[in-house]
C-alpha cells in the first residue's frame, strides 16, 4: 500500500484526497496544541481574569486571518467566521487556565 501524501492538485483518487486531508488534520491539531500553549502562557502572565477577553485583539486576529485567506484565494468571510470560533474557543480555554492557576 502506498501511503505517500500527494499535493491536492496531484490527487487522482478519493483515497489520495482523504489521505491528504487526514494528514492536514493531524498537522492542524499539532498547530492547535502550539496555539493553546500560548493561551496557557497568557493565562499565566495576565494579572487579572478581566484581561483575558480583549475585543480589540480579537478583531485584529480575525482581520489578519481574513486578509491572509483572501490573499491566498480562500473565502475571507468563511475564514473570518472560522477564526471567530477559534478565538472564542481560545478565550474560553484561557479563562479556564486562568481559573486553574
């Protein structure tokens, strides 16, 4: 069995597509582990729980993701919605981390 991960443009079967998607999902989880480690650090560094939610920073992060997505040819509004969910999940995680310290 060939387990080579092909670029999307090189896939000719759904097995190859699914293998690539599964690999990307594993990589995304690894990146989320790194991202959430920064949430742990933020919870450790911030002096007060009220500092966890920063709406200006949230808006900046989402705008950055949308702009980068659009520059890469992806649907900006959909990516902004995805990032909104990611940031809200990150805030909830950070709040929990702050409460555990």
